[in-house]
C-alpha cells in the first residue's frame, strides 16, 4: 500500500535505506524508487513522502500503467496552445500550469503521443519539438498540444507509456 497501513511506503523508515532503493507495490502494480534529494509534492499515485525529516520521496518508476488523457482543452493566448482541460486522468504525469503536461516518471520510457482538435489541425510537442506517434520520454519532459488559432477549438491530448 502507498499510505495509511503500517507496512505502507508512507510509513517506511527511509533514513536507513540507500538512495535509489526500490519497492514493488502489489496494489499499484508498480515499482517505486526512493530518491533522497527529491522534494516533489506528494500526490495520490506517483509521489509518496515517507515519515521522518529529510526522508526524500518514493517516486513511481514503472508499472503496468502510465498515461495522460486530457480532454476538453481550449486554446489560450497566442500560438494556439491548448489548456484548461476539463477532464484530466494522469498516472506518471502532472500538469504544470494550465497548458503544460510533464512526465514525472524517473526512467526513460517509450510513449505513444497524440492529440486531436475539433476545429484545427492539432499537433503535440515534446520540449518544443513536434511529437506524433512513438517517442521516448525522459523525466521532466514537457508536452503541449497546439494548432492554428481558431474560435471555439477544443482539443484533447493523449500520452500512453509502453
């Protein structure tokens, strides 16, 4: 378990564990790695803060799932970048602001990246480069969906880790 139980990651005394220690969590079907210098904010599925001061974080590294499904985004500002997605399902990803999707995993993974829009040709970008189809993602990579600015355009962005 991630939290609550006596034997959960949250209640692990990580001070005695080496940086990079790993733990497979059966309920999540995912591997978590202890990163001593990490200060990411804890969340529901990706980052767990263990008890104790300066204990670092358990970060979801790999597992059977990893995806970002964003839908109902509208174009914001110049450049036709989509944001303010009305529906967000994120595992190993997080939103940075209203428009930028960030890969929060700790290892390089192959991903299927795509996006669509109702009113314009949309394209996904990873770190400013066009990305459609299969591509490798590294921790911290930033993903956007953009298209020619059009009134009323609605976009969706999908990223699935392999």
